[in-house]
C-alpha cells in the first residue's frame, strides 16, 4: 500500500491536458484491494476496487473550491470532501479528472481502514494543499 501520483497525470499536466481549477475532478474511495500503480491510466484500471456502502455513490464525489496558489511552493487545494449519513469502511482515496478522459491524478493511502457508522466521513485535505510543487 502506498500513495502516489499517476504517470498519466504528470504527462497531462505538462501537455496542458488538465486544468485543476476548471476541470471536473472527482474523489473515489477505495477498498483494501486497491494498490497504487503509477502506470494505471484511468478509472477503469482501479474501479473494481471502489468501496461500497451507505451514503456513498459509485464514482465518488466532485471536488469543490478548487484553487491553485502560485509561489515558491505552488499548491493545488480543494474543499474537504464529506459524505453525510454514511456507513462504510475505506482504505484509500483516488482523484481523477472526468474532463480529461477519466484519467487518474493521484492515490492517497489512509494507512489502514477508516470507518464511519451512521455519521459523516470526511477526507480532510492537507493544509499545504492536495498537491504541491516546490523548488528544491
């Protein structure tokens, strides 16, 4: 189990295929069978490992509040993602771009099972941003 950025996203970013502010970006929650592989391209490569449960809709949730902040460390951030009245267990979150052929962006490993029972499940994005680019 690990987190990472998919190779296709890096190429899409450099080829101006993806716009992290304007495109529709979604977050899917994954079960224990999901394993990050940098060479996976789109959601068809990982969708068999999407989790199911009460309060969760297949294909995930659209990110809101997306913004890029430029600086020595440039960050892309979004509003935290939450599922209300939820009962399920998740192990990973995978981001993908529906505006760019459902291409995968990145995968986050929760470090173990995260469970909610008749409550709100929240993926709280790091205050440093969902993704950052920094100078060395």
